[in-house]
C-alpha cells in the first residue's frame, strides 16, 4: 500500500502573506480544514507537537489571536508559554534582539510574536534558530488573520477566485487589510477598498485594488463585506471629523448593506466597535454575519500553521 504524501509548506517562518504562492496558501487552507472538524470533536487533542515548545511573545494586547495560538499549541500537544511585555525585561530596557537571544538559548521550537513595530517579526526570525510566526507587526501584516478570513470565505462560498470583496474602513492603519489584499488578489478575488481618503495608504492605487470613497458605490454587488476597526490608538492627528460622523458615512448598517448582494457575508477581524464601524443589528445577523465563525477558524488555521512549520524542524540538535 502506497503511503499518502503529507502536504508541505516550504518555508521555515510565516512572516507575511506577501510573496506566498497560491499553492502555498492553498496548502495552509487545506490543512486547516482538517482541524476545523477535529476542533468540533469532544477529544480535540493530538500529539503532533508532543515535546515541542511554543512561546507566545505579545508586546501588544490581544484576546483572539493569543488565546487561539495557545489553544492551537495545546491541542497539538506542545508545551505553551505565554509572555507579555510586562513579563519581559523589555520593561527594564532590554532590546527586542536581546530578548530574542535570551529566548533562543532556551531552545523553543516556535516563537509567535506580536509587536507594535513593523518588521519586528522579520528581525526576530533573523536572530533565532526556531520558526517564527508573525501575529501582527505594526501596520505591516497579520498573516494568520488573512488565512482564517480566507478559510471562512472558502467554506461559505466554496471558492475565493472571482469573488468581489470590499474591505472597508481604516485601511491606513490595518495590517489585517494588507494581508487580506495580498491573499485575496493572489487567489483570484477582486478587492475593493472603501474608505475616506484620510484612511487610505498613499500606495493604495498600486495594490491592484479598486478604490471607493462612497460606501454605497463601494458595496454595490459585492460578495463579501469586510469591516475594519477604527484604530484610534494608532492615530496622531485628525483622520475623521468625529466618530458619529464616521459611522454616518462609513459605518455598516442595514441600509448600506442592502447595496451588496442579497447573500453577501459580513466579516470583521475584531475587536468590534459597535456603533462606530458596524451596527449591532448587522454584526449579530445570524444569516449574514460570519464574525463568530472567523474566531472558530482562527484556532484551526493556527494549528495548521504550527504543524506545517514544525515539520521542517530537526528532532535532534547537535549544538
């Protein structure tokens, strides 16, 4: 009997979606599918990562991402350590590189990092021997969020190619938007950015997307409406006149959603600001909203990423 070859992911790290080939993205999504079903069983645990150590190093607050990485690691049998900035010597003046070197000496197998500085994950990957997963670096990328969004869409719609996806809101400060743009365009979807000019990056026109400043025109006949949080904590200066006015023009409510296709899905990476970028009625619509499903898919995607990355790691270290 011929053994079935396991799917392979050729990279040691997952630092971003940009540069990944469609077949590499597909491998990650296909493997995630298997974990969705496993996570719905009573016995959710495997020993795929038995003996491996996962360190979650979060310099920014997180609920969904950190918890799902912790669950993912534990369900695969890994030893999981959670660290926040307050629990590291960074508070005492230690640099990120020194922290990385200290952790590297402890022989972890995977480091998951979230940091406020764009490029932090890549810098870390250059200093350690283990695999590194970017859980969000500044306004650069958030690759596992884009993967879980894609998995949610693919499970609901059966495909990504040919779909029209509107990403709406604070694109300028959103690493989620950037990762989703890279993934969706690579997989053959059409992406529209819908935002006021002040919340679009200067390079938006070069991203291979359509740009709209009017929500109703931007949502016309789209398949997916992906809302983004207004990231007030990253804003220095006035980007919108007021939160109330922002919701009036760019907040998703039933009236604006009616311009999308009748079965268009509503998505949001969280945390949601109800009444700012999305109306409660729309967010909780059991027929249209896929927001809770996105959270579920997050655990499965992160399990797949951990498994596929650790396949490249040696079982014996000689140094």
